């Protein structure tokens, strides 16, 4: 038994100049947000740790909820958030430190062998 289906075509007209302006505005907002995030990260790096105000500002810039912020506040190394395809996913990556694989993968400069 064949199913009856109806296809509806909707034509949308977009003014090229308007579309280009919207794209430019969007790109400018992304660049501004990226620059603010980078400046905040550098300031935090200089201080050695993030203050509550820093975390709030970063959460606002990255659109992270208070609940999600808990995954990056006062947590041990190897815990955090990953943003992938528009989704934010918490992770915990505990790995035995006394293994060769850990020594190869570690990004902690104080644990790296030259």
C-alpha cells in the first residue's frame, strides 16, 4: 500500500546585500566574543587561578550554565567540559599516573620529560 504524500515548495527571496550584512554582523560578534575569551584566559593565566568573577564572565561568554560551571570549578586535573557540535559534555579522564602511556599523553609541563 502506497502512502499519499504531498510536497510543498516554499520560495524565499533574500536580498543579497541584506544576507551579506547579516553574515558580516554574525562574524563580527563571533570575533569579538573570541577576542574577549582569549583576553580573559590570558588574564587568568597571568594570575595563576581564576576568580569567581572570571568564572562568571567566562561562563557568560561561552554560554555555560551554573550547573555546567560546576564541572570546571575547583575540580582536579583531568575533569572539565568539551564542546562538540554545539553540545557541552562533562568529562572525567582519570588515568593512572604510573604508566608509560600517561607520561606520553600528559600535557602538564611539570610532568613532561625532556
